[in-house]
C-alpha cells in the first residue's frame, strides 16, 4: 500500500516515520510513503503557496494551482477526467484522494478499515484557513476530520490516518488478529480465542472499547492485578474482560453501546452496572 502526503512542511513527518510499526512497515516494504513538498510545485521567486481569501476575513488560503500540479505529478487528474478514463472504476478503487479538514466526515476505525483496502491513499494537508474549495470539489474523494477540534495544519491528521490505517494492512502487526480484537473492533466473540482456548489479548471487542490490560509485577504500589487474570480459568477471564469492556464503554463512550453487538448476558450486566451506579435504567 502506498501513501502520498502533500504538505508545506515535509520535515514534519521525519520523527513519525522513524519509530515502531510505522518504521517497520516501511522497512519491510509493506507500506511506501512519499511526502511531497507543495513548494516544489510553485513557479514564482517566493514559492508562494497561499493567498488572501476572496470576500475578506482572517488568514490565508492555500492556492489551488500548486496543489493541482502536485496531484498531477502523481498522475492524478481531476475527478471529471478520471470518470472519463477507461476502466475508471478500477482507477477509483485503487486511489483515494483525501482532504484533511475540520469540516470532513469523522475518521473512525471503520474508515481506517475501508482505506486499508485501497492501493494508494493521497492526503492533502491544509494550513492557515484551509485549502481553496475547488481542490476539494475537483480532486478529492472525501474530506476527513480526525475530531471535533481545529488543528493548525493537516499534517498531524494525516499522520493519524496513516498510522491507524497502516496497522490494519495484513502483515503489518505482529499478531495478525489483534486489529480485529481491540477497541472499535469487529471481531466475533466465537473466534476470539487462540488454539489453546485463551482469550486473545484484545478479545472480541464487538464495537466496544477494549478491556484494561495488566502485566507484571502482580502487585504494584499497593494494588494487585485482578486475581481472575491469574487463575487460568479461561471462561472466567473471558467473562471478566467482557464485563470490563462494558463498564469502560458505559463510563467513557455510552454512545457506542447503541451500535454494539450485545447479547442477553451483556444486557443483564449493563443493567447491573447501571443499578450499582445508581443510574436510572431506561
Ligand atoms: N478554517 C478551518 C480550519 C483550518 S485549520 C475551519 O474552521 O474548518 C488548517 C488546516 O488544518 C485545515 O485545512 C486542515 O487541513 C487541518 N485541520 C484542522 N483541523 C482538522 C481536523 N480536525 N481534522 C483534520 N484536519 C484538520
């Protein structure tokens, strides 16, 4: 899989690429990342990438021409031209052009999964007040926001999308399955055990948040790790983890429960947790 990032700060990504899974995926050639310096695609002495907004108001706007030229250098034509191309469906499936934008649709694990199936993901990083809207309309397949807050540039957002997407590409994570079994996962509880029947480290999330994790020492700062995790009873461990997932989701992201795959036992647990917390049961 290939990522292309268009930015006025190409140096921004250096540290990010040098560590952990992002680095390993690149050295193992599972992922290629090309960073394109927008200023390369300017032709004036000052290498101007921005200009004042039409209609007045604060700040500057990234000009359309250098961005169009940067995309052109990657062989990406405007959407209308792409639609006319022979086998355009195949071309579209192979490449996604994304505008990083606070006005975009929310980036979620589901979007990451969708992008992990695409051959080439192109991300345009805005700066200042943003990017001339015609670039969005003419070239971009989607606008993505990483959250309801405003960043000063699209670079952090592009790094977030790259990281979350890349780790879902087969072979990138050490444990093939772990992407399915963590927070926001889609795993089916029935297959969420390894050969020995031990629940996987990130067991059957089913749209819930992950359960809490513990490692040695068994006692730390006067706190013992939960006994249930040490007794080797896989059924008990599984039940405990599921309950913890429900507790955490209920406390931090109750909105996720509405869409999560819940069984009868889950519902009973939720009622019990709510009762315990003194919350009214709907
Ligand atoms: N005027 C814009 C904010 C511009 S911030 C607005 O109010 O929506 C400058 C750039 O940072 C944007 O062009 C975008 O590329 C990036 N950016 C800011 N917040 C973002 C977010 N939540 N998600 C993704 N990109 C974001």
